[in-house]
């Protein structure tokens, strides 16, 4: 199955290299059902092509991804079949398991090397998506954020932060909702390289071409061994545990009340701003940079 025109673009810019590009720049590449399904189709196309050794995951426009597109969930546009499932806890579980959890892990477990090419905002589920890749090359203007805890949800479906930036830093990052810029992401080991914005595509492709000189069977063996090392440390169990905790948090009165408020105010940003303006909910932490985004 080839991706539909408009949401994802598939290209092969060099021998043994594929580039998959998110194509919703007007909404900061927010991930709706069409984009997620088309991205999965593109990833499977690369998986099934024996000539492809490295896959670059890129995004059109100034931002990598603002996360999941919540408009249908909030009643701001007509829901599709997947969104309609969310009227029950069982349906919501299936939607998030199949569309978010399982499809992200297909990228994580892909038997090819994957490189996320990140510019601008990489927020919430956008960060979750980038972290499914083996490597991340970030532009100097890139920033990473996951403000979903501030929206009363338990992060996003795959809690990648402890494995990407360390346990103590992950707590600060999630509890405050503050962003990490590209240089800090590099210092923490979240990004492999930081390059000027106008050199991002060329530098990422150069890295991909260098890696693609290695035979696929060798790349696959080494990637699988490193992934196994993470699983021996508990990563797989940790991701599955958090997904269930995330489902529980959806059903709490706290989250349901917040969802009602989001629907009434029309956006996540408005809900968070209204809450933080209240004396009991004011954020007094210093040093915040950028906040906001979608789940």
C-alpha cells in the first residue's frame, strides 16, 4: 500500500536511503488518522524494500510535529471511525493501542536504521515519534517538549523520556512541561547531532549515506543487539506498564473534567492558560522557555 498523496511523501534521495516526510505543515504536522496510517504504509514500504538500509523521518515546514491532532476528539471537527471508538474505554484502548502504541513500535523495531530529522517544535507525540528512531539529527532551532502532564494526562502513550534523558531529568521535564532546546538535547544524549537549520537536510542525508555503506545484515544485527540490551534493562516492560497507566488516567475525574474544559474553551492552549491564571494553579517555576502543543 502506497501512502496517499498529501499527508506523507516517500522518496529515495540516495542509494540504500529512503526519506519519509510528514506533509501537514499548516498544522505543524499534527498527527491525524490519515497521517498515521500513511506513515505506517511508508514505513512498511521501506521495510519490504531490500535495497533500503536507512530511513530518514523528516517533516515539511518549520516544525517537526506538534503531536496528535485532537480536534476531532474535542468535537471541533467530525470524528473518523477511530475517533468514534473513543466513546467507550474499550474503544479508546483499541484506538490508542493500534494507532499510537503499535504503530510507533513498528518504527522502533524496524529492521533498518532510522534517523529523525528534527527542526522547530518536536512536541508530545511528536517527540514520541522522533524517539522511535535510532538517531536524531536536530537543527539549532529545534526544541523538545511534552506538556501533556500539565494537561492532566499521564504523558503520552509511550513514556520515552526516562530512556532518552535519564530518570531524574525526565521527572523535571514532565512535571514542569518546560522545553529542552537542541543543545541541551545533545548534552543529555537525546540528539546525536545539532546542525544549522539550512544544513539540516544535507547533514542528515550525509549521515544516512555513510551508515548505508554498511551491509543491511550487519546493521540489523547490531541494532537488534542494542535494542535487546535496552529490553534487558526493562524498557519494553516499562513502555507497556505506562501505556496501561495512561489508559487509567484517561478515566479519572481529573482528566474528564479537563477534557470538558478543553471542549468548552476550544483549545488545549486556552485550557492551560485559564488554569494557570487561577491563584491555586499558577506556575511559579522560573526559567520556562516554550510551552504548548498537542498530545
